[in-house]
C-alpha cells in the first residue's frame, strides 16, 4: 500500500504556510520535478505518515471526527495543524483538509470542517480522479526506477565478469516479478594487445536477444539503461543488428576500455544517464537545422551519428571531421 | 603501383616523388571540370601533399574482417557476429573469411537507419521515459 498522502486541493488551498521547503510547494505543479506527494516537506504531511503510515491498522492514536459518518473522517493533530483524514475503499489514506490550529478561537478546525461538509458535501474534499491518476503515476515511476536500478546492477556485474572471462549473460527481467523475461543480454569484452601498446584495442559488445515482443518501449528503455551503465558517452556506441539480435559495440584503446569497466563499478550514476558529445562535428549544413529542430540524427564527416542539440561554440572540433573537411576543401 | 588482382593498394605519402606529383596535377588540370576521374586523382594528390597516405581498393577486392571492422568503425567481435548471422556476406578463405568491398559499401548504407535510430533514442531518452511512465500508470488502473 502506498504511504498516506495529501490531495492536490488540500495542498493548493489549505497548506498555505509552514513549508519546510518552499520548493516543494512550488514543485507540485511540475509533474517531472516533484517528489512523491507523501514525502513533501510540510509538518502536516510528515505527521500524516507518522500517524497513519504504520502497518497495524489498529490505529493506536486515531480519533474520528464525531458527527461525520458517511464517510468517516479521522483527526490529524500536530502542534500547529489540524487535519481531516480519509481512508478510501482500496485502503489508501488521504489527507483531505487541513488548517492552522488557532488557540483560543471559538470555532475549532473540526467544527468548521463539519460545517463545510454540510454546506459543500463530502465530495468537495474527497480525492478526485486527478488525485488518483497522480498516485498511479507515482507508483509506476517507483516501479520503473526499481527495475532500472536492478538492470543497472546486472549490467555492471556482467561487464566486470566479462572483463575476466570474456563474456557474461543475464536476463532482462519484466517489470513485475511474475512477468516473463523481456530479453536475454550478453556482454563481451575483448582486449587485443599489440607489441606496441598504442595499438592495443579494447572492445565491448552488448547483444540483446528479445524474447517478449509485446513490450517494445520497456525493452527500448532497458537497452538505454544497459548501454549507459557500460559506457555513458552516447557517441561511443555503434549499432549493427542481426535478424535476431540487437547488437551494440564500443571500440577504443585497451586502456580506455579498462577505464570504462573500472568507472562503471565505482561511479554513482543515475540509471540511463548519458553524456552527449564532447566535441563538435562537421555535418552537411543543408539538413542541420532540420536535425536540430526535429531531433533527428545527422551523420558527421567522421562517421559518428548524433542528434545535434548543443551549442558548438566553445567546444573543441572533432579532429577526424577536421581532417575530412580539409580534404574536401582541397578538391 | 602494380595493377593487382588481390591486393588493396596503399600509397604511402612518404614514398611519393614531388616531381611526379606535379606531373599528376598537370594531367588533372587538363581533364574536363567535373570529371570523376579528375576528382579522384585530385583527392590522391591533395592527401599525399598533406602527408596522408591513400588506400585504393577495387570494388571486387576482398577484405579481412579486421580490415573491414576498422573501415566500418566497428568492433571486430561485433563484425564477426554479423558475419555469423550472414547480415554481411562473406566468403570462406581457409579458416577465416573475406568480405567483398562492394558488399561492405552496401552494408554500410543499410546500417544508416540503425545508427541514426540509436542516436535518436539517446537524445529522446528523457521524453521517452516520461511516456513510458504514463503508459505504466494507465496499466495500474
């Protein structure tokens, strides 16, 4: 069961002050940057979890608001705040109304709340479709994040293992424990040493064999997480697939590949986080604006494929592109 | 250069006599403008003048997998997987394989879509993830 949480109406209209982190109050409108609503930094919300978030439904200190039965409401009391709590049919706990405790005033929060229920109806305070959609989105986000973390760990472990034994395999699991595996993945590491250490080459090859074709977007996400875990530089990867496998490789000096393996294990990275190019490339100008605008890939003179999305000013120019460009100028 | 049947020819920049280069440039200058042969010869001349060696390959020529991998900018192991899967045609020579230059050129152009797709997926990863979360949220209902 997800932890107790406030409704959006309660946050917007009732919790006007006392925020521990005002950024949280502002963040509620921005879906992408907002933390889960149950974790917002406001004393009423934090006390909500302490009191109603415990597993024993026996509710040691819970007191109902007398006079209200359909539905029943529970009291929330902190030093400065009073709140009205509702538990829905699914067992999800909601903070639906809150107000500052006013010492010495004639009408307390619960009297005025009861009056408002009478005037506006309970539905005015109960969680809306938007509240429930928000909760579902948070649950989905948490499930995906957990799945990504375990995938990241599998990739890093396989990479370390492949460095020693040459190759390592693992399953790309489905989202739920009961779901069948999405794919099987193999990581191969090959270090080809030459007499001249400058000519030593290192290679990492990732091959993904899809098994469950129904979950394309999830599998696509898995690939990004896997590749990012092994080598976060986007332009280091080369794609070349067969009919049954999706194959990606990195080629660099032996030293650079060994560094990649070491960095993957020690870094504290966000799963799926990648780095765009560090040098600027030459590409044909006729479609460059189009690529910037629609986010399509351009082919650099040096052969690298990339989506132009950074300001090239201030970036070093790709030496391979430079060489090819000069040779074109000369002809 | 000896007209070869089996070798990919490399002209090393340090081997070229500059007097000969000048004579080549004179010949090129006499070709009609837009001549493909003229452009190719001019490319050779310009590269060598910069100190860069030039490799010439007959389209019928056969490449080793190591060579092919280098030309494609791809890992050797990766290339072998594609040879095994017959995505890139090859011929057996002893225990190893050879790849025809013409096949390599065609393969490279077919891969364009795959390479572009990967670059685009990286670039749009954040937006794609948000859509995925929305989709999963709908399934929770």
